[in-house]
C-alpha cells in the first residue's frame, strides 16, 4: 500500500501572510489541529499547528528559572488575543518533514512515529498534493486486514 492510496487531498492550507486569527478560526471550525503552509506556487514552506500557536504564549524555560515569581497564568490567557494578531509566517514551523505519494504507507507511518507527529504533508515535485495522518494509516490497515 502506498501513501497516494490513503492520503487526504481535500486540504485546508494557510499562507505566511494569513492572520493567526483567521487560521485559528479555520482550524477550530473544521476540528483540525494543524495546516500546511504553502506559497503562491503551492509549494510547502511550513506547517502551523495548535502547538505552534499556543507555544508563543509560554515563557521559555530559561525565563522561568531567572524569574523568581510564578508565571501569571491569567495574564498568559489574556495575551492570547495578541497571538491572534500575528501572521502565520511568524509562528509556523519552517523545517517540515514530508512524504511522497509513491512512498510505502508503513514508511510514512514510521516517519510520523519517530518524529512524534500525527500527520505529514504529501509533496510531489515540491508541491503540496495531500496529507496523511496516523488515523488514515490505521483505517487503511484495518480495512485491508480485518474487513478485506
């Protein structure tokens, strides 16, 4: 089984100049935890996840050690509004793993397992063509081996 047979091609994507507010809305309304970021030529240039968005609200570990006071969690929550006014390009992960449509599904699953990620973009000639998740792998294996 290869990635192309199980990948999702109905993609929600972001551009680096999109506002976090807009992409957060897209993610929440569609119940997705991340989106590939593409340029005007549909080339994959990053990924934006819920983790990326929330990460900018938290102090770095070294700041916690230097500051004797406990973090003000209520203020951190209020600061989320500032996060929404940032651009995708400011918060996205720029070093992104990807797979190809002709890659064996279990190789793609192994990459996700090793990198501790739940989904991975599918790229052909630098262009985003799909996304595959651990759930997609599980469903495909279940259908092939238990229902087939």
